[in-house]
């Protein structure tokens, strides 16, 4: 007697079990592939270079906004005011991107460790050369940041004198931002941060060239 | 039914007896049955191996995907909506007024305020409430201390604070030696090294829940006593 005649009901149960197992397997495979697809772009952790950069570069950029807004009040020179407008709007927008990424990563704006700690850790290129120290000395100021005294000096000056102070401060400020962007490229793997850092490096380097020529034109 | 020879007639079949023919037929049937049995047992074995391999592969993939991918962030302190002992919350309005305001909280933790926000930073003198409250609306934390606290205590407090989006100022007649205020939130502590200071900053500093997150804390009013 053929078995299918003997147990038609059992055969149906077997089919249902096979279908259920297949459905669960497909679900598990889908879940796993979904998880694995994030491997090259993981959500940054609270002490990652990405998170540290996103926090510290906001501080850096927002001081850039502050300096750029001051010079717009301190001079009537159209090219300098336009440069200030460009820097203020760009850096405010970029600071907002960094703020938003931290929110998206479910991280707080306040880090669990002091500012710039991420950059004191060795990067991939340091490790490749057997170095254990990072690109930043613990406790030192953020690179390129103007001091309160320098900001007061800029705020008190006007005309071409204010322009010279502004350009000098902003060249150093941009150089510091480029250093931080280069450091994060050597430490991060998140694609949003990497493309942000690359954009900062390219655009601020070219603005440094522009500001150096503007500063040369304004020498007494 | 007349049995027919199962295979094409060979030269010798004509010579076989009926008995012999039946025996030969039986032998062929038996052989066929054995072949079928062998085939089905092989199929079952293949099925079993494929099934086990697939199960192992799926489980392996699942385990790999969980082991290799990072865990989501977790916090010892702070976190979204974290409960920090002693934090009070309020409901305040946020209109602009040019007059003095009588605030329900001391120090003020939100409410009507001056159009000019107070620039963030360290102040050695009391600052105008109406301007400081505007900075809270932008996500700053206003850290106030009783003028009677020691210099060492003030240094400890300063060391715990972020470099931006913080106003530090003395404040007369505080309900406790140190009070941290954000928009609609407040924490009173007795000492600067209270671990809740850091927890409070982690939860509320530059919060996304203030009326104007991301708005500036520079470029407006420098009150007297800004260090």
C-alpha cells in the first residue's frame, strides 16, 4: 500500500511544518543579512571617534560662526562681509548636521569623557607605525580655537584692522578644523562622518588660500 | 490476466517452463522493489543532510550577525528621559518681553524672557534673569552657585562643565549651594562633586527638547562680570 494513502492527514501536517520552517528560515536569514549589512557602517558608540568629533566639531564650528558674525558687524568691506556670511551660514548648517547625527545615533550631546579625548587615541596610521599616542595632547586646547582675549580684541577693532585680526584668527581656526577632520578620517568608519570630514578638508583648505591672499592684500 | 514476460523476449525464454517464468518475474519485481527502496532511502538521506546543513547555515548566519554587529549604545547615566534623582520639571511659557519678569522658580528655569539672550560663559557677578532664561531656551544650562561656596568647590564645579552652552554665575539666596537649571528642568545639589551634576548635564545639556535647540549662545548680551 502506498504510504500517501495510508496517512493523507499526516502528510498535510508535514507540509505545513515544512512551510512554517521555511518561513521562519527566510525570516532569520533576512534578519541576519539586515544586521550584517550595517557592519561596514555601524552606529557609532558613545566614546567613538565619530561621536567625539560630532561633539567637538560643533564647538569648533560654532566659534567659527561667532567670529564670522563679529566681522560682519566690524567692517563695511563687501568681500570680507561676504566671506563672513559664507562661513557663518556654512558652519552653522554643518554644526546642525553633527547635532542631528548624535540624536540619530541615540547619543547625548554631552560626552562621557573630556573634550578631544577621541583625538588623543591613536589612529589607524599611528597603529600601523607602532605608535600609541594620538594626534592631540590630553588637556590641550582644541586646535585653532580663538581665545576669549582674541575674540575681545576682534570685537573692539574695526575696519581693515578688524579684517586683519579676523583673517588671521580664521586661517588658524580653519587649519585646526582641517587637523581634526584629518584625525577623524584616520579613526572613523561611519560614512556620514567620513564624507563630512572630507568636505571640511577640501573646502576649508581652499578658503585658507583665499584668506591668505586677502590678508596679504590688507598688510599695512 | 495473462502474465506477459517483463523483458523483451530473449532467445532462451521460449524454453522456460511456466514456473521458471514466474520465478524470473518475481526476481525482476523484487529487484525493482529493492532499487526503489534504495533510491528512497538515498533521497531521505540527502534530504536530511540538506536540511541539517541549511539549519546550521541559518543558525550560523544568525549568530554571526549578532556577534559581529555592535550593540546599541547604553548609558550608566542620562539617556533619553533618564530619571535623575532630585530633578524637578516645570511648565513655563516662552514669550519675549522687554520688562522685568517675576519667575516662579529660583533661579528661573524658563518663562517669558528678554529678546537678547545672555552669551554663555563664566560670570563673576549675578546675571540678569530675563536674558539668562533666553539662553536656556537655546539649550544652555545655567549653573548657579551660592557666593559663599569655597574657591576649591567652584574649581571642582568648573571642571565638570562643558566648554560651551553653559552660563556659570553666582546667585544670592539659592535654595541649595549649587543649582543647575535648563529649560523647564532644575537640579539642586549640595556639592560640586555630586555625581548627579554630570548625569544632569548628560541628560539636559543642548537638549533636543528645548523650544529652540541649536540656537546660538553667543553674539548677543555680555552682562557685566563676564570672565
